[in-house]
C-alpha cells in the first residue's frame, strides 16, 4: 500500500480533527481530490474503520433521540440519521 502523507496538513493534536473535513487541510483542488480519494479508498477497503455509535430514523422522534444522545456527551463514534433504507 502506498503511503498517505499529510506533512503540512495534520495538526499536532488529534482533537483538532473533530468535525473537520479533508478540504480544511488541503490547499488546492487537486490536493483535495487526491487526498479525498485516498481517504475514501482506505475506508472502502477496511484499512480505516469508522466507529458508528448508533443509527436513528429520519423522524421527529429519531432526530430528537439523536440530539439527546449527542448532547449527553456519552456517545463514541458517529451518529447516523437514516433518510431511507
């Protein structure tokens, strides 16, 4: 596997990555496309795992529960609101 290098893009403290996007760490469109495609490949082939805490339905109750769970600070991973199956 080729190496993925972000020499000037990755902040020194990983908490800075919370809620961020690849576009926040790239300068040019070409860099964004390159690193975005590489990131997607790593997720797709299972090299990089994304922790999903829970899935919620796209209803008033589902969204309400997702918000409640998120604001308690006890979640780990992503909260997904499923628009359709």
